[in-house]
C-alpha cells in the first residue's frame, strides 16, 4: 500500500497512521540525539546504523533555509 492509498483510505485511523509513523520516526531521531545512541534502520533491505552526530547534521541541514 502506498502513501497515496493510505491517505485515501476509508478508515480514519488508517489515514492518520502515516502522520503517526512520521511523528514516531522524528521522536526516535530526537531520542537518539539526546541519548548519544545510534538509530538503527532498514534501508534497501539492509540494516544501517546512523550515529547521533549524523542525525544532528541532518537536523541542522533541514532547519537551514535554502537560497
């Protein structure tokens, strides 16, 4: 099921689930930064660890307005 399919679902809980997953992912990033731990994700079928320093750099890049 794609994000577009979910946003058009009849079930309101299912429609809201994508936003909830995004909020949970953001909270996991913030927790990893605060506790100086790696964030473990699966990308392209492979497990990856993202360091707290890398997460900080990503967060800073997202906050910087682009010209």
